[in-house]
C-alpha cells in the first residue's frame, strides 16, 4: 500500500463527488484550458489560489514562489507569464501576498538562510528603499507593511516586463492587480488601483 494512500483515497472521493455533482466535468476540463486569470502568489500552503477565490479547476493559471516575487531574471516565472499572456490570453494578472509571510519575516532577520539569501535580497532591497516609512513602525506594523510593499513592488515589476508591454502594444486587454490576503479572516483586498496600459508608467 502506498505511503500516501490516504491522499489517494481523498482524491478518488473528490473525483467521484465532482462527477456526481457535475457529470462530464472532467471531460470538459480535459479538452480546454481558458482561464482569464494568472495568479502569482506565495508558496505558503495556507494560501491556495483557487479555493480562496472560489474558483474551480481550470479557471485560474497559477505560479507560486517564496514571497510571491516577480524577478526579471526568474525564467520559471517569466515562462509562466509569457504562456499565460501570449498563449492563454489571460485578462488579469493578480499578484497576491499575505500577512504573516515567512519569506518576508526571514528577509527582516539578520540571519543567513543559505541559498535562500539570494532570493530574500530582493525583499531586503524593498525594505531599504522604504526605510523612512518602515523605521518608525513597531515590529508587527513593519512586518505587515513590508508584506504590502512587497506586493506593490512586484506589481510594478510586472508592468515593466517586456511580456506585458508587448501585449499592451498589440492591443491585448490586460490588467495587473496587487492584492493582499489575511490568514486571520480569509479575506483578500486590493492594495492599489488596477494597473492598465492607460495608467502604467
């Protein structure tokens, strides 16, 4: 018996329940993928994209990494972005961070985490850039605000991406959203106005 037999059992139960509720669901799902949304989120297990937005399989294309970063040299993230924008023709790219993010917390500490330090440096750069705003805050408020500023910075990185710029140049409808998720109440909220071709900088 497989070590993870419970998970396999749960999968079978879920698949059977889904078909019972909506016959033909998997047949339709297998034939096409046309999501309108690309979610760039944190790898944190407490922030499942489909579930917290109330979307079914097939409705959101997802990329996740430590602290929901959009780094101009990250080929994995760029490949996902290009596929979503150029092939799937998504209409919304949603960068979503969350309060209580372990990546943000690690970046705030003066400790070494090995290979992870290279990734965290991007967050530390954001912290340094906004130090005048962050320094007067107590530790909890500093932590929360850095979670927010990180999302805003990643949305800014997105709007400057050649993939996004080229899509706008050819007239493709595409919006960038910066959201934050609260682990304590399960609610999402926007951090700034939606970025479109008209207001991008």
